[in-house]
């Protein structure tokens, strides 16, 4: 089955978008299902960084560990789940728009089923497809409002009044 792909344009530079997305401990600010994230690896995010997420799925909390598999700031990142019956595998690209003043973020996510998780894959994909689009809207809102901790994008300049 094809991965879930969602794209959104954000009025922030690729550096700002990537920096916020790579801060794994802040994923709960824009991903609705995340209850908590704990890093297992010290230092800044890099290939091999591992984190444990607690997610609320179907009214229950589930713990999942994932690992960063690709890290090319501010352009590309990848990740994969390393435990659990359903494991997310995916990545994203951040492309500059308007000379780097804005960005296009594309996320590709799929799931692998292990054991009984194979039976749940169709439902997981369906629900994730709905949620990922909502989460990207929240990410856009966080970044554009400045709630991410980075300065908000500057307002567009107003047109000069006509000369009299």
C-alpha cells in the first residue's frame, strides 16, 4: 500500500520549520495524540537519535520507540518505529519557497504490522490519514503564530498610499 503523503505550505523559513520539527520533545505541541516524548539519546537530534512516545490511540495510551534514520537539516528527515505491533516508518522534506521566506513541508508516513498489528493496519492507516492533515494544520499554526518559540514571520509590507 502507498504511504500517506501530506503537504502544507508554512509562512516560515526552512530553517525555522526544520528546527521545530526536529525538536522531538515538542512534537506534542502539534501532534494531537502525543501525551509525552522522552529522549533516549543525548545531544541534538541526529541519525540514531531515539525517543519514546506515549500516544493516546483509541482511548488507550501506547508507548512506542522510534529512531531517526535520516537527518539533513534543513531539507530532509526520516524515522522508523523500532518496537510495538504497529510501527511508523516515514520521513519528510522541507522545501524553500519565495527565496526561503516560506516553506513547503511534505510528510510521507506508512506503517508496518508485526504479529497482531498486521490485522489493524487498514484501520491505523485510515485514522492516521485523517490525523496527519490535522496535525500539519496545527504545526502551521504554531510556527506562524510564533508559539514555537521562534519569532513569527514578518507581516507583509503594506502598500504605500498613492502620491497626492
